[in-house]
C-alpha cells in the first residue's frame, strides 16, 4: 500500500481492478480488463470527482475531508455504490485518514485487503487476488462482482 495510491475521494487505487490488472499484467494471461497506474500517479486528482469539484481542480485540497461540504452529494453517491457493491466505503476511509493519519490507514488497508493465500492484495471490485487467483478471474462471468454471480 502506497500513499500516492490513495485518491482525494478516499479510493485506494492499490486495490482497484484496473490498477491490479496493470500491476500483474493480466492481459498477458488473456484477460481483458483496463489498465491504470492510479489517479495521482497519472495526475488525475480523482477520476470520480475532479470535474465536479473546483477545490480538487484547483488543487486546494489533498483529501475530500478537508472540504467544508464533506461529504458532498457526489461523494455520497459513489460511496453508496462502493458500499453496496464493493465492500468498501470511501467516506469511512477519509474519516479514518482524518482521525488516525495516512500511515495508519495504509497499515490497516494492507491487513484488510491481504490475500490469505499469497499475501498480495485482493481486489475491492471482485475479491480476487490477481497474483494467485487469476484462474478465478478467467472463469468469472461478471468480472466486477464479488462471489460467483
């Protein structure tokens, strides 16, 4: 887990399917998923909110919790989707970072998303480890769902 992979909206790019697809080069295994190096490393303040937030566009906040309107309606919408579909909360992530700091957050994320088999990270979008579980991903009908659905 790396600090530069935590977006202003609280997404941890280090557990995102597009980042993990890039990191483990899954296209070389015949699995078609988009690649991404992370929002901050590609100079995107936040893929979800940047165009909707002047503070992010102008670089006036590092994290959304620094805004007087936190959590804004846009962040609440994204958080609701991620909470119901992907077992994570961006708002909870940001509240944790605000209260305990980014380094402790990164430690907690490393534990929370650690693959029990190989120790790599599992994907928040489907619960699969892209290091040791690619066979599960290959056979999955819906690549962005948890479980066998």
